[in-house]
């Protein structure tokens, strides 16, 4: 199996440009996040779906954080 897919029905008023969602495990094995696997593993929750935009935003916010 290449990956898990969900059947999605468009909600009324939804746009045609819905972003695909991926599991943490799928993102960890992707080429796009090859150099950031450790941060992905720490920031994302197992079993939860994320868009690429959401993951990039989480990484950006984390890197802006202050050292305590």
C-alpha cells in the first residue's frame, strides 16, 4: 500500500484547492523533510493528519521561539 487515503466529500462552500494531509510517519519518510526529521518527530503527534503548510508553519514557529 502506497499510503493511506481518505474519502473526502467537499463541504458546502469548500474551495477546490484542498491540501492533501499526511500522517507524521509519512512526513518523516518524505524527501522534503529529510534534513528536519528530528524536529518533525518532536513537534508532531502520532496518528494526526497534517498539511505541508501546517508543518512548515510549526517548524517556523518553533525556530522563532525564545531560549529559556
